[in-house]
């Protein structure tokens, strides 16, 4: 196993969708570990969760909430339904 930010895992050989999803998960983990609210904001797509998006980003920006490690507990399990569409907006 590896920490998610440093994961070397790849999708099945020749499957760009699996590889792209694993890359996005790695990028998300690196954004969270950077404690940079602007980088993290690019990954948050809804206001639902433990706290509202604005509150979460405010806590990160102020330094009240920091992240020092993210550890995966298993290899990623990915199932793709339909046609995948990837987008990262700000």
C-alpha cells in the first residue's frame, strides 16, 4: 500500500478512464495536503458534507484546519457507468 498522494497505482493496462480517475484522486490528495484553499476548491463540487464548502475552505485558509497525511486503506476500486466526463472547475 501507499499513501494516496504518492500512489503509483494505475488502471488496467490501456484503460484511460481508470488511469484518469486515479490521477484525479492523487491530485485531490495533493491539494488537500497542500492546505491551499484555492487548490482544494477546484475539487469541491457540492456544498454537502461535514460542513459547507465555504466554511471548510475558510478553515483551511485561516490555518485552523490543516492536513498532514492522507493514507489509503486499499487499492482504488473503480466502476464506470455510462460515458465518463471529466471536468475540474474553480
